[in-house]
C-alpha cells in the first residue's frame, strides 16, 4: 500500500494489514487506535496493541514489534517508526513527507478530499427553530451557530446536508395573537417593524385573556377556527409566518446561515394520525387517563414517566409532530442521519423520542437513520446568571449583533484610522459578528459559557479577532512579496521544512484532516476551534523565528509555501465555522 504522507486513517489501514501479514489469527479483531501524538513522541501514535494484548494475555511490546516488522517499505520511507514503553507505536514523518503533503493540498477542494469519508448519504440538520411572531433573542444564538457549523463540517466530509428550520409556527399562542390582532393591530407598525408589532399584539392578547375569562374562550375559538381552516384566520397565520421568516432571514444573513427548508410544526399537522395508528397497532402506544402515551419499561425513568403523544382532548403536541417529522425526514429525504440541535433542557424529550422511533421503525420494518440530539449549555452574564439587559429583559439577537459591530468598528478605527469608513464598516461586520459566533463555538457546547465583550473582541487568546488577524498578516506578506498564495510557480522551488519552527508548523498543518474528523465524529465544533488556535500560535512562532522574505530562493519559496498552506487551512477552518475572513484588518 503506497502512502505518500500517512494520516490517521491511512495508518489505521496499514496497521490492520500488517497484523494480518504478521500472521495474527485474530487480525480481523485488531483495533489500532491511531491518534495524533504528543509532539514529544512523534506525529501519530497507535495505542491499540495494549488492549489487544491484555485481552489475550500476550506481551504487548512483543506484539508491537511484530507489527512494526510487518509494515510495508513504502510507509517506512515516509516516517520513522518506534516502539515505546509497553507497546505504543510512534510515527514521526520525515520532512520530505511533510513537503509532499504541503504540495498536494493547495486548494480547498484538495483539503476536502483529504477530509472526506466517515459521513455518507443525506443528513438532515434541524437547528435554530425559533417561534414565529416573536423576536429572536440571545437564547437562539447557540442553536443557530452550532447547527450551521455542523452542517458545514458534515458537507465538507462528504455528506449531502439538508438544513431544516423546524419553526414553532403552530399552537395555542396563535389563538391569542389572532385575538389581539383583530382588536388592535397597527397596520403601519406592522409594515415598519412587523415582528415588534406581532410581539406587542401577542402580549396584548395574552393580557386580555386571563384564565377563566370569556375573552380566553374567544381566543380559543380563534385557534379552533384556524385549525379547522377558516380562510380569514389561515390568511392571518400565513401573514404572521411570512413576516416572521423575513425578519429571521435578516438575522441569518448576518450570521451566514441559509436553510433549505422551513418545515415548521404546522407542516406535520395532517401527518400525526399515521403516528397514532401505527404506534397503537404495534402495541407501542397505549391509552392512559384518556391520553395516548408510550412507556419504555426497560428504562429506569421512562418506565413510569410516559411519553405523551396525544393529549386527552385529542390534540397533538410536540411529541406527535416530532415523531411525524422523524418519519418524514426518513421517507422524503432518505436521511441516513438526523441531527437536532437544542439546549440541554430538552434531553429527556429527545431521549424518549429516539427510543420510540427505534421501536416504531423496527416494528414497521422502516430503515432507522442515525439519530443525534446535540445539546448545549446556557449563555450567562459575568455574574453567572442568564444574560439579560440592565432592565431585566431578554437581549434581542439583532441588538446583540448591532452592538458587536459597533464595538468592533471602534477597535478597527483605533487600529487603522487611515482606512475609508466603508472598509472599516465591512471589517467591523466580519470581526464583530465573527467574534460572537466564535466565542460560542470555541466553548465545549455541553457547558455554559460567560458572555464577555472584552474577551471575545480581544486580539489575544482563542478569539475570532486573533485568528482573523493571523490570516490578514499572511495576506500582507504575500502583498509585500508581490505574489498570490495560489501562484504555484512562486512556490515551485520550495524544499522540505528544516528549522524547528518550520517543522512544527508543517506538522500542525497535516493534522487538519484529523481535527475535522474529531469535530465531525463528536459533533463538537470547539475541537476545530482549538486546532485553529494552535495553528495560529505555531504560525506566530514561525513568523517570529524565521524571516519569510529572504533572498535565498529555496528558503523563500518553502516559507511562502508554509504561509500559503497556513492561510488556506486557517481560512477553510474559519469558513467551516461560519465566519467570514479578511485580507486586511
């Protein structure tokens, strides 16, 4: 097997083949467990010999030495291989192999090819999902930016991605909204700021319909008219949905987000009867206290905590439409995988949903896609409490992004006052919005994180401004050199990296496919953020240690090659996270 510059997947395959070549009777069961190594030990390390030997009461170091002896000459020509400790196998790539990788990955498409594999077929990603007729607020930020990053990571790795905004566009709130609209709509305000007016009308409708009042009964009748297809109420509901989507899209445009579909809860309203019928016929659902529910007796909590899929009054709920949604995505899109991005408070709901889907699909013989609930923690203020305005109101997402751009504009103006204002505004939009996105993505999504303007807009540390500035610095080097990064002729004389800083940077660059794989497999974008931060740090060390624009052609070419590939990997990674990059800053 010829491997020009082996990475994790290549080494995994080579070691499996070597186990068979070494005559292991159980070679098919061997798991090499290759991963990026601590730089002190090499580029990659295989740890799988130890558990394999332990399970069979064999000497792990002897097994490791057998594997190394069976490795093909082509691999040994690219790297030094050593056995360390009780049986770890370390691989250290030769500088010529590093140069080979740098030459072979000159475009985003070539990087994509290196990252492909492991994710095939169609994947539906369900994210953002705000309620129509309401403002998007800071609580909607995490689902939107995490979901978009996952879409881009999956697509980059070879999946066909369907982006679905599962809007909350159906339910009891529309009865109160229609009630309020018919009794006090300001048509001029609805044109000028439609979401603001719809929120006002909903609040008015809610306040005018207290529990037990005749007004509440009238609001409920408005909802029944909507559900029964009353032309006037359906027309209003469509208008509310249309203006909401328009307002949402203006936010999405600023975040670089696009959707293929906006299939809200209403879309599945006529599909829930099939859910009830099939779950009942399969003996999965049962009637309890007049409601249709599912119990999971094998689960410690859900054996007594019912999954309510139809209310006692016959009305559907989130569970009803979510089950119909899972079936639709499987049948209509042919989904191989479904990813749903919501906050951690919905964990029980989706655990019960996935258990129910598994039993339902098995009973009916439906193909079951991979199901993933991607959860995230809360955004808090520096006091550890939910992020709110000084008056205690929820922070609207539009206002948050506006403030981010204004703060970034002040920083850009202080740093580069000579730039025209239009250019400073453009840079500020990329830096400000990117800072908000990156501050979210750089955190392990399972954790809460503290929202800090000073930290996220800093030019130091793991921030968007730091990474964007690193990219802009590389662009400035090419401007001074009078060449473009894609100019192959200018880089043709490059030889293999040789100085410590060059080697460290090259070794970091070749780990990009592994960073993508880890982020994709775990559905955790912060792993890519961490890689990009480390890459920018290695580039900074290289730039400080080794002058790029020297007279000697071969040295100049190889350092420009390292700059070009750093810029390519850095910008590709930032784009996968949903950020815009800059040529100057």
